[in-house]
C-alpha cells in the first residue's frame, strides 16, 4: 500500500493543481492521497470545496482514493477546536494540525490543543513531542506524523521514541509541495526505519495505519 495524508497544491503554497498532484500519485501507484491545504479562517471553506471537486473528478476516472483535507496552520491555539469543527462541517475528511515543528514559530500549546480536539485526525510534524502529548494521541486515536519534509524531519527520532512508549499510532507523510516530493514505498520505508521504527513497526505504519485512517475518513 502507498498512501500520503499530508500534501499541498497551488491552492495554498504547493506547485500543482489538485488534479495534477492526484494524477502524479496515480502514476506512482498510490492507493490514496489526501490533499491538506494550509488553512485558517480566511480560506477554510473555499479550499475544501475546491479540493473536493478535483478529488471527485479523479475518483470518477482513476483507481485512487482522493481525500479532502486541510492542515490548520499557525492559527491561534485557542481557536483550533473551532476551526477543526468548521473544517469537518465543510466536508473535510482528513483534518490535520500544523504541529510545533522546531523550524517554525508555531504557538506553544498547539500540539496539546490539537490532541484534545475531537475533530482532529493527524498531528503533523509535532517537533519535540512530549510524553503528555504522546499519551493524548494514543488515548484519542490521533495519528502522529513521521515526516519526510526537510527541517520538519529533524525531530522524527524523538517523535518515534516518545510516541512508541505511549502507544501512539504513526503515519509517514511527505508534506509534498511539488511533484518531486511524493514518496515511493522504498523511500517511505527508509524514512520510517531511519526514524527508529523496526521493520515490523514500519509495515504497520505503512499498511495498517493508512487503512485505519481511510476507513475513518469515509464514514
């Protein structure tokens, strides 16, 4: 199985139209791809509506599951739950939150608030994940990202070590902004293993966990 639940297009800061990114995923053998545009109060609904149109178009013609998503990005931590609920009401199937990566000035507390929000599916590049955050992710069945993105990936080892101890579930995502960012299965495996997962854990992260999120997204 080859899936990605964190990608961007020209509707936010990526390079391609949603339909072109999906087409490239089809050509690369993907089972599913979520398009998760950067979003805040200014663009939430229209981004979801636009992505939904291309996901529907792609699914009508190609053997891929296109999932409509958002990545709530640099929004005030106190408003994450509200915006996540708005995203879900607008039709988002995958709601991600831009976590406290070590390479951007994300508001402290963003991770915790995201993990307490009932509509959040994925905490993206969480940075210096804490034991409390990992425990919440496990308890609330919110996926924690192991990222391929330059800079954001610097804390992958800590994310795995702390998350594993708490029983958190992981996903390997590209955070793609252009066509060259999409991962092959072999590259995704290397990212997982390099972050500290065992081969057995890597198979779970690349196969079982994506199936779990897809099933949830389609409810």
